[in-house]
């Protein structure tokens, strides 16, 4: 799968679709419209100019969310204190037909 942010400055490639898509209700996911696919960090390739992304670290300091500086899309997150074996990619970076058939699991992140 190959996706990109709205302006195309950030390209994301993964070899296979995730088993499911997570829909979280925490404040960050709710306000950004996040739909998460999860892979081992080694399975995700990101192409972007060095200064194309802005990092955002939420108050719990578990992850860094990466935002395109040009179009404002939340593209992915990488772990800080969260498990280093997993990173999230915003499935909305990919065309809908590549992921909307996947099962969706609701996560109650607002209760964490």
C-alpha cells in the first residue's frame, strides 16, 4: 500500500494491509479524525523532506504524532514510551478502497 498526505509532501509505504483498523475515542484521535493501522516500525517506509514534518507530543508523552507542515495531515505516530514494537499510521493517508473493507475495532482510549 502506498499513501500520502493531502499535499503529497509525505509518502507512506507498507507491504501489506493491517489485520484491522482501530477507531479510538481519545481526545487526540477524536479531534484529528484518526483511523489507525498498526505495524512494526521496520515495516513502514516514510519518504519526506527532513523539514516536511512537525512533531507533536501529547501530555502523556507516550507517542510522537507526525504532522505535515504544509497541509496539516496527521500522518503517523512513533513510540516514545509506548511499545517500540508498534507504530500507528493514519489509514486516511491511503485510498479508501485499500482499507475500508477491513474490520474496525473500537478502542476506548478516553478511559486510559
